[in-house]
């Protein structure tokens, strides 16, 4: 029983920190948080990230 509470607490902390990271990133205006080439996406030269590249190409 004690182990279950510890595991649940760890999962809640991990999920909470993940949600906080996403919230802060979106609030700061980042378009594509999970893109490995997010630094290139803003310049329009992203090749593999579909989440921001498609949006950037339709806006221009």
C-alpha cells in the first residue's frame, strides 16, 4: 500500500511538471514545443517537423 502511494505521488509530480512546462512554453509563444528542429522552424527551414512547418508555410 505504501509503495502504491509513492508511485502515484511520483507520477503526479511528473505529470504536473510536464503540464507546467507546456503551459510556460505556450504562454511564451512557442509554436512547436516537441519539434527537435524548433530553432529552425521560426526561420522557415524546418524539414521534418510537420506541426510548425505546415503552419509557417500557410501563414506566409
